[in-house]
């Protein structure tokens, strides 16, 4: 308990860093995931190809490698940002591929006749997708999206290796000060547990109010 009480501000900064990474990267992942899901079901062939390439590359690339590509690669093209923004970009883009597939699966649960009926009424593809298909698909994708964002919160630990203030990085200064490594990691694990349980509770509420009745 001493390691927590003696370093409460350090743990607090780490927890806040993890929460910020999770929230901002989640927003980016949801936006990109929605866009890529729309591309993957679009009637335009080039958009479908782009969406497929995005998902295939990111889902099959190790997240650590993606971090290196973003942190070391983007500055070579003149993009110089704080490491936290680089971490948000890497986490958000990586997770967007999984969000995309979850959304696409939800879209596929909507009967084809719904889209055909919308088009027969003269609705455009964006109107059909936004007004008819997605509101129905959303109900079935709440659990998988929740699970994906929980994984994002845990994946944010990688950012600590790139000089980003987050929860796992707390162990480095505490280890140098001679605190028990076991208790240091116990309280780090508790912090991650608080973050993931909060996300789980939010999506349980969403599923209860909007999810498909079983």
C-alpha cells in the first residue's frame, strides 16, 4: 500500500495519461472505422478496394511496429508532433480496422431488402446507409465495439515505451526508487482494471438500452 500512497500523484498522472490516450484514440478509431466500413460496402469499386487494403494491412501489422512507423516515419515527411499525438494516431488507426469489421458485420445483419427499398424510393447511398442501414446495424455491434475499445485501453501500454506518460510507464521511476516491483505492478493492474471496467459498464448500459433483444 505504501507504494501507492507515497506516489499517488505519479499514479494519478499515469492513470490520466492512459484515460486520455484511450478516449482520444477511441474517437479517432470510431470515426475512421465508420468511414472504412462505409467504403467497404460502397458501390464504388475504388472505395471498396481502399477500405479492404486499410483493414488488411492494419489488422496484420503488429501494433509495436505501427508505433515505430508512425513515430519514426512521419517526421521524415515533415510531420512533427508530440509523442502523445503520435501514440493516438497509431492506436486509433490500428483499432479502426477492427471497428470497421465490427460495423461491417453489423451492416451485413440488416436484410438486403431494406437497402433495396430505400433505393427504390430514390434515396442515395449515403442516405440509405445513414438513415436506414446504420441505425439498425448499430444495435448489433455494441458488444464487439465495446470489446475492441477495451483492447485499445490495454494496448495503450505500448505508448509508455515511446516517452508517453501513461500508467504502465509508472513502474520505471518507482523501480529506480527501490519500491517493490510486485506491488508497483499490482497497483498498475488495478488502474487498468478501473479503465476497462468503466468502458465495460458504459457499453453494458448502451446494450441494455439499444441492443438487440435476445
